[in-house]
């Protein structure tokens, strides 16, 4: 048993970590509350406001909770809250912008078999697949990753950097 | 502080394990692989912490572990099936780093569209009837659940990004 120490484990989170865990659990409830406020439009805006609220509440909790704040407790709390935000965002993104899931819900809502063209029209609410393509291109254009000149779309230097990074991530994660 | 180091070690184990399992178990759901890798690496790192770290703080280790793993999952999800990224990769992969716009709109995106239909068919959520497609019973159930969640959270069902005009 040389080199080993007496097992001593603390399973209890610190005060800031407890606050972060509670706020992480409450984040979907916050988003549910904000869904009832008609002034907050757009899934992206609502999510950002929900996260900002949770972060502000965490800061307040750190300030008002009794006792001295330990740096490892606060750092752990920040990481736990950030984890909750990432986790909720994964599901939020699927619900709001998930391509495959929305294809399924569109088909189910049609209530009858659809051809590929009809399915595309139903998905884009009366448009065609080109409308969907242009919508996704707006994301790339808005983030400066591509630029359109006349009838040609070209990758910018930041777009090339993102593309290289994406290929690297695919390789590193075993996707390719 | 050593508890955080244990958490980081757990993330490192997770990254290697997920990579190896992803390559070894082709055909298995990538999400299931990530979940199994996360559980195994978390158990291993916690055991390491209990044995070697005096006053091991579980939640400090768990906080950095969970953040690392979620960041991995987030990035994985972004590169796994993002339509925008697929378009960007196609453009960036071209020798001129440029592609005619009609090619993207008329060829690449429709190809991605058909690819997703195939995934739905292979998942048993959609069936092809001649030249048409219909949701299966499982597909109807899943779609109903998603529609309910979208109504609860006041999320529109267009699946399109909401850009200001």
C-alpha cells in the first residue's frame, strides 16, 4: 500500500456549486417562463436571455450566500453552470433548428404521404429546398465564413480556418 | 486543486476512449458511444481520485469533467451533422475555394436533404411508399412529442434560422 493514502472523499458540493446545480436544473424552467413572454421573440434570443439570467443569479448567489467563498467552490460552480448551459443548448438547438427532426415533424403534420418536392415545400412552409439552402447560407454569410460575388460563393480566410478546424475535429473524434 | 486535475485526467481518458470506440464500433450510435465513454472515464477518474488524492472533492472533479465532456459533445455535434458546415466544407474543399451558387442550391443541399430522408428511413421513423414518404407509427409518436415540447417552449416548427430581414 506504499504511495496510497487513506480514502477520504467529499461528495457534498460547496455552496456556490450547489447554487450552480440548482440553477442548471432551473434553466429549462426559466426558458419555459420566458416562453410565456411575447416580447421575447426567437429561440436564439430566448436562450441567451435565459443563460444571462442564470449567470446573474449565480453571481448574486455567490455574493449573498453566507460564509467565505472558496475559489475552488466558485470555479466548480461556474463550470457546472456552463455545463448545464451547453447541455440545454444541445437539446434547444435540436428542437429549434434540428433539420432531421423538423423533416419528421413536417411529414407527420402533413397527415398524408408526400413526394420529395411536397415534403421540401412543407418543410420550408411554401418555399422550396432553395429557400432552406439560402437560409443556411445566411448563417455562413452573416458569420463572415463565405462571401458571395455574383453567382459564386467563396470561402473567406476565416471560413477556410473553420473548415480546417472542422476536418481536424472530425479526424480527432473518429468521425472520419 | 488536485481534484480538478483528476477531472482533467478524466476528460483526457474520455477523449481517447471516445475516439477509439468511435472507430472500433462503426454502426453503433455515436451518441451511445459518447455516453458509454463518459460513464467509464468518469468512474475511472473518480476511482483514481479516491485512491490517490487526500480530501478528494468529488464535485470539483465532476465540474471540470462534465464541462470538458460537454464541450467535446458540443463540438462533436457541430461537426457531425451540420448542414451549414457541410456547405462550408464543400466550398472550402474546392480547388478555387469557390463554388457556383446554383450548385449549392440545386445540387448539394438537395443531396443533404435526401441523405437525411435516408437516415429517417433507416431509423424506422419514415417509410417510403412508391415515390412518396410517410411517417411510421414510431415516427408519429416522436413527432408528437417534439411538437408538444416546441409548443411548451414557444419554439416555432420551421427549423429555419430566424434572421432579421
